[in-house]
């Protein structure tokens, strides 16, 4: 004996061969018959549970994707806010960007990029030769010349800091520092 079972409003039908239905007759107030299809009831409950689970997981992944897209657009907006190089209070003055480790590849790339955006540069490195080459290449690439200050920090004591850094930073009195970029390799120990 085979049992036909339909679910989803009759859109899907299953045929269970060899399965019997269990039925009860009730006759208190009305005469009607209740029947339970064992395999069909089990299958439909598992089917609807699966549909609910997949709808939940799809909705959750769609929500996570939406959050990632919003984070991306917020970061793009935030980056444009920080890459504005002009000071609003002072006429024709630009912000400064400090690049620590300006002699590295990343430091050179940041120096060229920020100089093209209109920032004044404070380049910090341990050797003067790489700073001079970088300063010349940045000035060569641009039509307008930004204020570029080079600082050599080969010794880390207060006398060296006061003599070199404080004196050279006076040139940036009207140009506040907006960005600090660390491009220094931390594996090399300072002497």
C-alpha cells in the first residue's frame, strides 16, 4: 500500500510506498477523521525547519555583507576627511605629515603621495643621504614646492633631540601636524 502526501499547499507531493497512515475517528460534536501520515509529517517538519534555517542564515550573511559595505564606504569618507591638507583657520597654509622611517620603500611612497595631496613633510630617518635623495625626488615631481624638513635621528638622547628636532620644527609653526606615519622596521634596534 502506498501513501500520497502533499505539502506546501499542494505544490509538492510525495509518494511513500509501504507506509500506512494512522487514523482516529472522533465523534463528540462533529464527525470527522484525523489521520497522521508518519513519513510525510516527519519529512514536512524537517523540510520547513530547513527552509527556516536557510532563510535565517541567508539573512544573517546578507546583514554581515551590508555591514562590510557600510564600513568600506565609511572608511572612504573618513580617508577623504584626513587627506584634506589645507588648514581651515589660516589662509594658504597646509597641514604637516610626519613620516618616521622615510628612507624605506613605504616611507618614500607616502612622502610622494602626501606631497601630491598638498601636505608639508617632516621626514625622519637615521641617515642623511636617503633623506636628501627623497627630498630632491619629491621636489622634482611637484610643480608647487611643499615645506620639507629632514630630521636625522641617529642618537636618541635629549641633547640631540633638543638641538635637531626642536630647532627644525620651528619652520612648521603655522603648519600643525595632522598625520604621523610609522614606516620604520621595528626589528632593527636603535643605538
